[in-house]
């Protein structure tokens, strides 16, 4: 999604605009964590504008049209993937979503009882937000935590990679620098 948006910024065309919209829509249907694209795409635009070496040729009108197309196509794709579902967030699978929305006060209460398109996606997205906030029990090197450790992935690489792979990786890093 970010690559296709970068290509659109450099050389705007209808095909690149449509590709960006389709790829973003598919990313949103694939993983809840891809919702970060809602922030990442505008940040990419600002950074491209600020970078002297980056040539942004898209006009404001083209960017607005791309944004609207991406939003509409994402909504249509999500709704189709979730079987054109329209329902309230009142099922047993929506317990966490209702808890998160209840914390928003009267607005959250009105959302809980409203009939929403792709409600299962919204419920899963709210579950992801709740998980990010509350965490889950984890264990690493004799310690427990609800939110993990910054060094988890480096530690996992060291523990899971073979000694030969580690040595070759270090040699490769040394040659690169």
C-alpha cells in the first residue's frame, strides 16, 4: 500500500490511483493491524513533500480523489468480504467491543445499538485496540509481563537461528558497513 502510494505520488495516473486504493482495501481486510495505514499514508505524503529529493507530482485534487476512492473502495471491499453484514454489536462475540465502546460514554452506547455494516470487522478491530491497551500474559527468560519487552524479537532471533546463520548474518552486517 505504501509502495503503490509512493508510485502514485511520483507519477500520478488513474491506474496507480486505483492500484493504491485496491491494495489498501485488501490490506485492511487481511489484518486488523493494517488499520495503521489510515495514519501512515498521510504521513508518507507529508514526508514526501518535505524531502527535497522526492518529487511529488500529484496535485491536491488528485490526492483528494485518491483518498476518497481509497476510503470508498475499502468500505465496499470490507463489506463484501464480511458478506454484506449489517447488525448491531450485541452478540456474544462482541463482548470486548461493547466494553471498549462503553468507555466512550453516550456515543459508544449509540454505536453499540446501531445497525452497522461489517460489524464483525469493527468488533475485531476494537478487540485489537483493547488487546493493545490491556495486553496479555507473556513469559520470557523467567519474567512475566502484560505488554512484552522491546528486546523480544532480537532475543527470539538469537534463540531460534542456527549458529551458522548468526555468524553469516554478523559477517554480512560487517561487510555492509
